[in-house]
């Protein structure tokens, strides 16, 4: 266990960073009981109050948990939980469209590549279902419904990856993405989106991940080009 002597300046932060490092590198693993405050105080060469304050910071971040009468333990950590911290950011001002499109190009393009390789028939059936509903909404000139099913189509692709972090990120931004899609549909209407969604679905069915990724990038870049106009 590689613990460095603590300098007296900002000792709490130094203890916090070292313990956090030990949690990240797996020295102390989820479920492990941490040494007592007295043991950590002796090991680090600082006061128990310093250890207690550092532990409170770790607890506030959800990295450790304290069981009354038992001690402190490394928390069973689910990385997707940390994405919840993004939620408040979505309500501090209105995100620019270019930021939304940049996010989508990165996430959607990689998601469709993974989904094409690992997705199942159930996911493909969902995509077919949402594409049909998008066609129906287009015939009725219902932009709100169209953008709703557009979002579900893309969300299904993300879910097909099986990656909970991608799913969580997309879910957190659901309302922002839906409004962005609706703004684009108001400008470009339905045909370009329907054409690309059909081509992307065909590429997924053929297990052509390279083509699916290429089409997704083209689709999102075309959306942004229409929006700029």
C-alpha cells in the first residue's frame, strides 16, 4: 500500500486524494472495510479530525459508506450513478444547438456502430416500429409526434449497445434532445430524416457497422446544416 507522508498544509485534501487514489486503483475494493480512524491517523501521520474530514468528503461523493457500530466500507459503485451530476447542468441556461449536435454525433455514431455488432432482433423490431410511427406522424404533419418517435428510435439504438452509461447519458438529456429534434424537423420537414432512418436500419440489419456509423454521422451533420439555414 503506497501511502505518502502528509504535508501539514491542506492535510485534509492530501488525505482525501490519497484515499481516493487507493479506491480508484483497487487497493481497497468495493465491500472492503477501511482501517479505523485511529489506524489511518497513525498511517498518515495526521490527527483523527483530519482523517474524519477527509472521510466525510469521500462519503459525500458516494465513494464510501459508514455502518453504525461497524466502521466505513468502500461503496459498491455503479459508474452510471455519477452521470446524475449532469442533470443540474441542463437547467443552467439553454444549451446551444451546436453542443447538442456535437454530443449526438459522438454518442449516436458510436452507439449505432456498437448496436449493429451486438444488437438483437428485438431491438431491430423496435426500430421498425418507431420508423413506422414516424412515417404516420409525417403523413399527419405532426412534428411533435415525429420528433417524439425520432428520439425513441435513437434511444433504442443506444439501448441496443447494452452500455448503461450511454443509456444514462442519453436519458438525462432526453428533453434537450427532443426539443433539438423538433427544431430541426420544423425546418427540414420529414423526408430527409425518414430516408436516413431507413438506410441506417437497413445497415443494422445487414450487420454493416461501418456503413451504419457513416450514415449516422451524415444524418446528424445534415440536420445541423438544415438548422443553420
